[in-house]
C-alpha cells in the first residue's frame, strides 16, 4: 500500500483550515459593513422623524395659538349680543366669589401676619419700626395681594372650569345645545369670563383688607401700636391711582383665567383623560400668563402714573 502524496503547499487539512478562516473573516467583515450601513440608515431615519415631529409640534403650537386668539375674538364679538344670561352670570359670580371667600380670606389674613412678623425685626435694626404699616400697605395693596389672590383663584377656578366644560364636551352636552340652537357659548363661556372679571377685583380688595387687619393685629400685640397711628401711617404713602390701577389689573387676570380655562375645556377632544389634561393646562397656562401680564401692567402703570417715589 502506497503512502499518500503530500501537496507541495502543505498538508490538505492545513490548507482547508486556512481557506475556511479566510472565508469566515471575509464574511464577518461583510456582515459588519452591512450592519454599519443599516445603523447609518436607521440614524438617518430617526433624524428625519425627529425633524418631522419638531415641525409638527411647532405647527401645532401656532395652530393652537391661532385658535386661542380666534376664541378671544369670538368672545368680544358676542359679549354684546343677546341673549344676556344674567341669572347664570349671578350663579357664576357666586361660584367665583362667595365660594372662594374662605380661601382668599385665610390667604390674606396669613399674609398680613407673616409679613408683619418677618419685617419687624429688619426694620427695628435701622430704627424704622414706625414704617411697618406703610411698608405693609405698599407691599400688599400694590403687588402681593393682587397677584397672590389671582394665582389662588386661578388654581381653584381654572381646574374647575376646564374640567366642567371638558366633561360637557366629552359627553356631547355642548353638541346637544348647539343642535338645539341654544347658543351654549353665551351660557357657558361669556358668563364665566365676565364673572371672573367682576369678582377678581372684589376678592382682591377683601384679601387686602384682611391682610392689613392681620398686620395690624400683629403690630398691636407685638409692638403696642395704636390703631389710629397704624391707619394714618399705612395710607399716608398710598395714592388713589395705586389702589385703582393695582386692584383693577386683577380684572385682566380674571379675564385671563376665564378665557384660558373656557378655551381649553370648550375645545376638548377625546376621552376623560383629555379632560384632566385640560384642567391641568388651564391652571398652568393661566398662572404663567398672570405673571407675564403683571409685568406688562406694572410697566405701563409706571409710565403713565409714575412710581411711588414721585407721590410727594
């Protein structure tokens, strides 16, 4: 029996193993290249989808803003027209005002007490404790009272109005009123917005009064200040324009809360989940717009009436 003849390049098993390794390495490099190309394509697709989402979201924002300003124009165009829902307006004023008395009263009274307690020590260091009533009146009546009252009412009324109108839209009650030609916009939207515009300044005056009462009680029990001195000092540096402008600006805040809450609730589409989202958005957007409007109104009031330093 003859022995096997060996190949000049080496043994057969070694040649086959080298060929197999080369094939595997080529196949691995090819697969890696294919995976890299797929990964690059997927990244390009993701970038395109993100760009489309950004464009769609920006377009949705402008569409939403346009619908909101159209809703405001619709309100001012219809507020002068019949029917005038006076009974529903009184009901909404009761909802906005009477049922918020406890909340705004506690807020105002506690603000006055805390502000007087916190300021007394600082003023006493400079021998200016007698200026406590004046500082309290300026702080509360010009800024803290109007803004904080509006924010508190926005939290209570914004969520309530948005959820109420949203649930009516989802359950097709508003659609039924529109089909029956009962003008639900007058009954549901105009009455609520007007109630907010009327009651916000009244609730602000109540908050200011209770805040001054709380500050007076703290000054009396802690420093023994006479009520005549307190009243004379508190209102000595105030101008009539300060009270009118800074209290009247809450009517703008009331309009913001009413129109934003009614817009979000009136235009709800979907299920109960969207109702909760509309209520949440009503509070957030109203509070944000109140702060922005406060900056604008204060700037305008200073331009027309001057600041407190020019009161003398």
